[in-house]
């Protein structure tokens, strides 16, 4: 059976880009009428239809469960249906839920992500250790998990930058654990922010040279040229940093959420939201050609 790593690489090769499209609904930016649940469903269904019609698809999509949970219980059913629809179209789905708890609770979270929502991949927090991450590694499956390694939010410095073993930052210890937990099985990737290319290059070098174990990165915060949204990470610079760090495999994905979802804001064309999203997706895919 194809493992998570190989599946990612094959999907990126097939669709011709490493773009991850976030699916984070903000109701005030969805230019449709109806109930919140209907608006979310139609919005992302129209985008999917447009992607398929124009044959411009992201490598993967990444709905953040919080954006659905805060709407209603019914919106969680919409999330489940959207996951099914995108997967039926051949697009793998990352459920961005940042799970992590004691072993039994993590097992329940893993069952929810993989068996109830039917996501292909889920994001997890490593800070409760091996028994917290372990349930997300499913033997003999194509499922995978992205472990939070180096994030770009302000508060990341509170813990991730703490000096630990050999005066290295704490996130390098997380990198060590990802290698240990994965144990060559090809199930665990890492979340690494796009806003510090030098650090991304160093992390890639550490993994590929010191650990001799390249893992796939989920890289949020990527900006699209000329499109509002993103945290300032340039796609070419990000991919060049991975290449400079010795990364060989093409299984890293670059995420944009609001920059793709709400690209209609650029020219104030709300009626054209689906096409504007796919236009932005196409631009980002082109920017990823290094």
C-alpha cells in the first residue's frame, strides 16, 4: 500500500503544483444568501466545480475545523460532506484540528478525523508526547499526520525558542521526536511556517543532513502575488529555501487560505468568487515553479 509520503509526492506530480488550499469560511466574506450552513456548502462546492471545470486543482485542501464548529453543529455536517466531495474528486483532505491529548483521548480524536470525517490527514500537537501522537499513525493505511514543528504565530517564541539540549531551540527536539515516532514508516510530516525562509532552510538541512530523514512540510502563510491575504511568505523563496537546505523530494505543500478563498476582494467582484479563487490558485501554482 502507498504510504502518506509517496501518496503526497504522486498527487503533487499529477496535479502539477504543491498548493494546499485552506477552506476556512468567514461568513461576512461569503457573498451568498441563505443560512450560514447553506452559504458555506454552496461557496466551497462552487469552487470545487470551477476547479474541475477549468482543470486547475490544488494538490490538497485543508479545512480548519474551528471555522465550522463556531458556526453550528450543522456546519460540522457540512464539513463532513465537503470532505467527501473533495475526496471524491481525487483531492486529498487535511483536517486542520491540531489534536493532541492523553492516549485514549487521542485515539478518539484519530477515529473522529479518519473514520467520521473521513479526512486523509490531520494536524496534531506534539507537546503531550509519544502516546498523544501515536494514535494518529495508522499502520497499513494511506493516512498521515502533520505535527506542529515550527509555527509563525507571535506566541511561538514562548516555548518553541526555549534553549534545551546542546543549547538548540526546543523545536529541534520536536524534529528529533518526529523521526523517532515515524520510524521510517512514512506517516508523519511537520507544520513549518513560511515567514522565515532562513529558518525553514535550516530545518530542512537539519532533517536531511543531520537526521538523514526528509519529511514533508505543510507550510502555511504563503502569499499570492497581487492577491490580498497570506502572511508574507513568498512561494518561490520558500521552495528555494527547501532546495538550499538539501530537500530532494517534492512532497511539501504550501498553504494559502484567505488569499485563495476570498480572492474576489482584489477587484471587488463578489459574483465571480469561484473563478477569482481559481485564478488565484493558478497564480500560486505558477509561482511555485522553481
